């Protein structure tokens, strides 16, 4: 018995899932399964529906509550599933009162679809200060929502306008995590580099980072989740250059390496901006490692345009690449653009993944002979400062160890200790 959460999508969803689980337990639930959905692709929505049907078959006595971005953007779709007891929007899921209200038995008169208009949401969410169960690293959601309108993306309609957690609240939440033994904390958000625009004085992400490192001296590692390089501020650049506790690993929301496609995506950067950004960061932090998101087969993408994206892996020196085959989302401008054939999208995604895999192997091989600091995790692995995975058999989790790198096996480094 108890509360089970099935999570799809991003790290922010993961953070919110743990907060919901705790709120539901505090409200006295012992028969609840929460499905926290993702809407970033049509496939994510399909997987969530498939999981709901499976749970309904395997655990018919449990109540299934659906929430998340998929529930926010497609509430009727999920409410129509007979296995679902209730659908809750993204604004409501963060409120303990929502889960307390669910403690009352549902009746035939209970409104199944409880999704409200998230575009009216203005209040910042609360940064949870409890560790994620089963995770060595702590995650703090410091920002939610998005004010941009990329033509392929439905997430702003699932998350609402950009909202930031005040700096003092973030610092206190991280202090609490450190007091509980967390050695590394990751800052997460929907549009992380827009942090602070809605707060008094409009502080930037770099100011937040500097305040965290200043006021939480016992925090060993601070890491950032995905950022938009065109929004990076001077204070963040200063922190990258001078603060060794800010990890040398940035994951960039690049999406394409072709200027015309970037314009059709309604992105705010061009190819040259990405290449220049990576080169400039390497000048101030030579050991930096870059990851990136790249979409294969965006509508109207020609072979030549695709080659520009493929070349971006080398030109930016990317190491950890997430490849997304373009997925049409109804209601977005891109859905009305001339599509690329499905087989072509699949082939382009495969070529991107092959190039990304080659780049990762080159990076891992270059680590052989180095002695690196590794934070151990569960399952016999750990992470270096640049986010590379090291095998750490028999090591207890949440410990710093010095690893002499001796080889590469698959996508992991091997070492002596």
C-alpha cells in the first residue's frame, strides 16, 4: 500500500513527483497511483496512456490520478480513460490542499477533470528541501513556466508563464539538503536562464548561483540543468570562470544548427551564436563539457540544413547529445508547416546519434590516465565533475573518491581507486 508515482519527462517532473508523493502520504492516502505526464512529444503522451491502461489491468483496486504537462494540455484525453479517477492540472498538483481534498471518497458527482487555466498562474512554486528518494544528487526547481513561443513546443501551455522562486527560499532549501547530507545539488527549471525576470529587481541566474555558493559554503557541487545559451548573463560567466564548485558541464538548448530552421523554430539564437558561445566558455573554463538537445527532421528541413545540425556536434565540441526526432504537437505553429517524411526523420536521428556516440567515446578515451573526483551513486557508478559516468563497484553511494581512469567500457569509464 502507500502512494506510487509514475513519472515521465524532465527533471522538473521528477522533483514535482516526489513533492506530490509526500503531500499525498501526508494527506493519508494509501491506495493512490499518481501518473505525472509529459507533453514534449506525442510519443510521451502515448506512453503515459499506455502506462495508465497497464496499471489499470495490474492494479485495479488502486485509484489513478493523472497530472503533469500532458494532463494540462490534453485533459479531456486522459479524463476519458476509464482507469483514471481524476485529472489534476500543473497549477493544482503543487498544492498540499489538492491532495488533502482527494482524501474524501470520490463519488459519481465528483468532477473528474480538475484542470484549471495555468496561464493565470503567477505565484512561484515552493522549492522542496527534501532529497529525492533513490537519488544521490539533490534537485531544486528554481523556475517554472516559459514566456517564449518556439513553434515546435507546447510546454508553455502546460506550464504557464515564467515564475521564479525567490533567492532566499532557494538558498534555504539548498542548506536543508546539505544538512541532510547532499553533496551535489542541481538547479532545474523549464526555462532556467529566464530565472528572476518576475522577481523584484529582476536578478539573473548568475546572481542566484553566486548567492548559493556564497551562502552555502558546505555545498560541494552545484550543477545546472538545461540552459538557453543566448540568455546567459555576465554573473554566470564570472561564476563559471572563478567558482570550481560550479560544475564544468553545461547542457544547451540548441535544437538545430541551421539558421533558417532556427528562425522557423522561432529560436532567439543563430548557429554562429552557439559556436561562439562554446568557444568563449572554453577560454574561461578549459575543462568545460557541453551537452545539447538537437531535433532531427523539423518541418522544411532539407538535407543541407540537416548537415548543418550534424556538423554542430563537432563545431561546438558537444559530448552529451540528446537527439529528438521531430514530433508534431497539435496546436503548435510547426504542425502546420510542410513535414519531413517519417523515414527521413528516423534516418537523420540515427546519424545524429551515431555522431554523438562517437564524440562521447572520444571524450571518454581522453580521460584515460587522469585522476578525477567522482561522487558515487547507487548501482555501482559515479559521476565526475564533467558528468562522465565512472564504474565504482562496491563503493558506498554519496561518497567522494579519487579515481585513476584506466579504460572505457561502453559509455562508462573504468578506474582504480
